[in-house]
C-alpha cells in the first residue's frame, strides 16, 4: 500500500442497496468511512445517482430533500452532507456524479467528433465514462480507499450501467482492490413474530444476475439477527456468516459507526481488501460528542420557520447542525417545524410565543414569505433570539426596511417585481442569466467581519469562508439608510462589497447571514453560528417553562 512520499494506490469499495430505498446507505457508507479514517487511513466517499438531471440543483426539495453545496460550488445530493459531517473532510463536484452528467459528457464528446466513425453505446462508452469517474478521486494519489455509494435500488433499470461499470472495474483491478457491500432489509413480520431473510436472498440474487457477488451483506433490521439467521443468509447468498453484518435501528445516526465497529465491519473490509492495519479505531472524540448528545443538562425549543417543513430532509443540514450545536452546549434542541404559510393566520403569535429562539430558513419563491417576515418582526420586537439563513436574512432586511426604516412597500424583486423599494435585488451579472442549473452564487466565498460585532464575537476572527446558494442580494443602494436606522452590516464580501451578514445591536441575539453555515457544521467542528444561537436561546429560555431536566 501507500508508503511515505509515494502517492497512494487507492482501493475501491462499492455500496449498493436492495429491497427498499431509504435504508440508509449513506449512513452505512459514512460510518464505515469514519471507522477506516479512525484507523489512520485516508478515505474519500462519493455518490453516483441514477437520475438524468445533471445535478440535484434543479430538483424541488420535496422531491429529493435538501440540495447540499460544496466549497467548489457543486449542488449535490444530501448524502454528501453526511460524508462531510462524519469525516470532517470537504467534498467537491467530483464526489457526486449523476447519469445526466455522464451522458452529457459522452454526448458533448460525440458532438466534438471524439468517437468519429463509431456507434456510441451504453457499453462501452457510457460504462467507460462511469469508470473514469469512479477512479478520478483515487487517481489523485491522496486516498487509500474510495467508497462509492450507488444511488437507487438493485434491479432498477436506470442504475444498471453503474452496476455494470462497477463489475468491470473489479475485472480491471482485481479482487483485492475492489469490494462490494450490499445493504438490504431484513423485515420483521409482527404477525409471525419473525425476521424474514427472503427479500435479502432475492436482492442478492438480482445483484448476482448483474455479475456482482457481494463480499459483505449489511442487513437493516429492527431486531438483533441471531447467528443461525446469519448462517442462513450466508448460505443462500454465498458469503461467510462473518460477512453478514447487522445494522440495527439506532437512536441516532451518529451511533452507527460504533454499531458497525461492534459488528467488525471495518475489520472484515480490511481483511478482504488485503490491507494490514492493526490500529484500533480512535473514536474518543466521537464518543465524547455522543456522551454530550445523549446526556443533555438543559433543553431549548427553537422554531424552524420554513415552507418545506412537511419533508424534514429539505432542511437536513440545518437539523444536523442543531444536533452538533446542541451537544456542544450539552443541551437538547427541540426543533419545532412551523410552516411559514400558517404565520399570517389570526393569532399566529401564539405559535411563536412558546419558542426560545426563531430560525427563518432558506427558500425560494413567494409562497409563505409574509409569514416569514411576520416571524422576523415578532423576534425583533419581542427580543427573542433570531437567526436568519439566506432567504431568512433577506426577510430580516425586508422587515426592517418596512417597519423600522418606513419603506412600507419594501420587498425582494424575487417576490414582487412591482415594489418601489427592492431592498433585495438581483446583481447586475445575474440579470442576463436565463439558465437555471448551476447559475446561482454558489460555493465558498470570503467574508470580512467588522471588529466588535456579534459576528466577530461568534467567529472569533475577522475573515471567514462560508458557502452560498442564492441569486438575490442585499441592495447596497439602501445601505446608508438601513445603517442609519440601526442595522449593522457586520460581514462584507471583500471582492464584491456584497453584504453577507446583518445584525441588530439593541437585541440579545439577532443575526442574518446570506450564506449557509449549516453546510460546514460537522460532528467534531460544529458551526459557530449555531453553537452561539443555541447558547443565546438557552439564556432566553425561562427554566420553568422549558421543562429543564
Ligand atoms: N431565494 C433567495 C435567493 O435566490 C434565497 C435562496 C436561499 O435561501 N438559498 O437569493
């Protein structure tokens, strides 16, 4: 394997899924990667998604959950968020590839004449392009192991080319350089009082029909899988019972690395990949986090005001950031998901009164916007800790312009083209953009923080980098007016002069950020804005009312 000064020769692990979707392939992949990383190996995780969109940036959050943004501005699948939160290593465009991107690359090359004279086909042209992408990260020489999660379920027509390309890669690189892990479900039939292995057998059979014999089978289950059952699965699926791994339902996703360690998943993987590593996975810090998460000494209730609240995955990174920040404060954060559309109804204040803090979430389009603005007003006037992210910050600007500056008609040009005060507006360079995919202000940008502000206190430094995903911006034409009325612009982009952070002074905690701090929060490095917001909510909470433990 790798030796000092020499580039590493990567080995490839593929994680496929069967029986049902949503079994948690991303969490199993992240947990295995965490264990390998904790043994001193350098690991990358990537996700290959079978849909035809070039990336998930154009998908409705209801359809696909949150769109996760990387430092380099890629709009990606939310599983990449788990990879970063578990490993603490940034991902990039190379870590998320879709069928759409693969076809786009091949068809662009065909038009350039790269295949002149040839019939362009799924095999070998599409599968070759998939294989080229499978090994891009491995070829950098930075990784011992590249883990690839293949989206969808085995047997889906659309994921077949990925499966075929993975099969070919094993043929190209050999047994000890490639490994297949198949995640299945072992359902519990309450009426029979039994766990059932048949769906797993069928799923593995289907995978073998595509030429792949899994090396390890991970079984999602609600109940422990006894040895006899592991032997049975092993017998029918051609693996040793040691390679039938139980993935029992966990209290939190952050328990899964420890559960997988108990099941010796990392040991089996290393053995099969012929990697000699006798280090014990160092998970002390991880366990420290879990200890705090599970033994909170206090609790707060925070309202998450958004328009996609019915599907919690739409705000995945925000919810996870609160878990990290809660643990950092040894506090249980109870998130109350409130649909902003309900905050224009009579008596809406009742819903907000019981909250220790208010977060107005990111979002797009007009629906629910007035409810968000009402929530900001409530937080500002009643001095409840407020945190606005992206659209949430824009709402704070609109609310302040309307109710403090007196620009009663103030709005964002995204929501109201006719308003006479577009305090939030498109930048000049965005006005000519017509394509929707990948054209927002995306990825990491620098932000200069003003000394002595709340932002400075939170970050403890004067230059930060955070990730963006939006088209509209604070309109600097209104800068002086807003400042005079008492709003502080505490973070500015040093290159474009765009306002990135706003805050109010005569308030216990009122901050809005144009960027998305939730994308950078990890288990071992919680986002400072979330940590401090929870702290402020804790201060605001009245012990008797919040039912402190
Ligand atoms: N819709 C707003 C914009 O495009 C905010 C986007 C967001 O909240 N991510 O600027």
